[in-house]
């Protein structure tokens, strides 16, 4: 059966987005013959305007549905967009919550591509079928990879470094003799995380629903995330499978617990044996079928 044609375009995204090889292109291609065009497309996807070029304004033509997507802690402006995919869980039928972590799973089984952001390193079935055979690779205590001196990590990481060896591979507190090469979603970072029992997975900022790749990347390597950012992160992931900084009264209490888990092999393995998702089930709202339903029921009406 011939698919219906749908014309789309992408502007104001991060630099390594490939228009014919990204989450939304593959999602819509499940049901439509997706054609990329900048001539009054049916749908324009635009993001936070990383290069301050305001290309999305060229599509205020009365025909194109403008759909905002953000992986940043930034809400949609419905004066600029008709619909949005953001981190927010709000009572507005124009918005769908699609946190950035969900974009890093390979939902559509497309080939890995280091040049694409996101590069898709992990298939969904592998994430659900947890394989702990790499635990013998865990040679070191804790890793931390970040560049920007933002948020709680600025104070927390030095405190932890006073009590345990933290290998810092990014620009912030770098102590491994150089920076990890490549973007944060590429194999170099994942390979680095593989050697550690814990990873400091702190967001730049804290906001309900704002859960990025920071938590899911260490999960790819069976590294326990020590997470800070979204206070409601337990709505997305199984709270028993990681260490949630929001559950502790102070940094010292959190550090005490990390060190306790490090020394107690049975407790460490107990945490790692937990599935990443509650009952090992992906939250319904991030499943592509439900995202696609939002397109058909709301955006393409």
C-alpha cells in the first residue's frame, strides 16, 4: 500500500542533525513517505536556535505546522510554534513530553553513525535485556564527564574527589591527561564509562521532567548513575537501579552512601541487578507508537 506523502524540514537544530537520518524522520517514515523540502513543508521541526539565525521565522506562511523540539531546559513559545516536544509534563494539548534521554535509544534499528547526533549506540531490546557480563571491566571507582561549570556538580565533584578517585574526562576538573575526543553521544565517552562502577550524572540545571542523556549513557555500560537534575526522575526510571541525589539530605550523606555501595559488593550487585525501568517496562509515553499517535491526532488533523 502506497504511503501518504508528508513534506518536512528541520532548522535551528544542533550542528550534527541529519535531516534524513534522525528520530523524527524515522518516526514519521513508519507511516509516511517523508520528503525534505524548504518550500512550505507540511511540518517544520525547529529547535532552540543554537546559531541565533532564526531560520524558523521563514516558515510563518500560514500552511506549515511549526513543531518545536528541545533537549534543553527551555519551554516552548507558542507564539512561535504550533506544537512542541519538550521535557515538560504540562496540561497543554499542544505539548508532548519527550525527554532527551528517549532520543538516545535506537528505536528504529538504524545503523550506528558517529557523524549523526544522536549516533544511536544502544538498541531498545539490549537496554531491556540487561547483560552484566562486563562487570569485570569495572577497574575504577567513579567517572565524571562535563564541560560546563553549571549546577550542583560544580561543588559536589570536588567533595567526592576528596574521598575517592574520580576520573574526569571532560573539560571540567579534567585529570586524565587530556579531553575525551568526540561528542558526548559517541563511542569514546561510552567506552570510557565502561571502566567505572559509578558515574556522576548531574544535569546542568534542575527542573521537573528535565531528564537528558546524562542518566542513560552510564546505564548503557552498567555503570551506576549518581543522578541530580529532575526531582521527579523516578517517574521515568526505576529508582532502585541508580543513586538519586534528590533522596539525600546533604552531599556528605550522598557521598557516604556511594562509598558504602562501593565497599559492599552484594549491595552494588543488588542495585545493578535491578532493571532500568520499573518492572522492566518502557514508559508508555516514550514509545514511538504513542508519539506517532500525537502527530496524527493533533499535529496532522
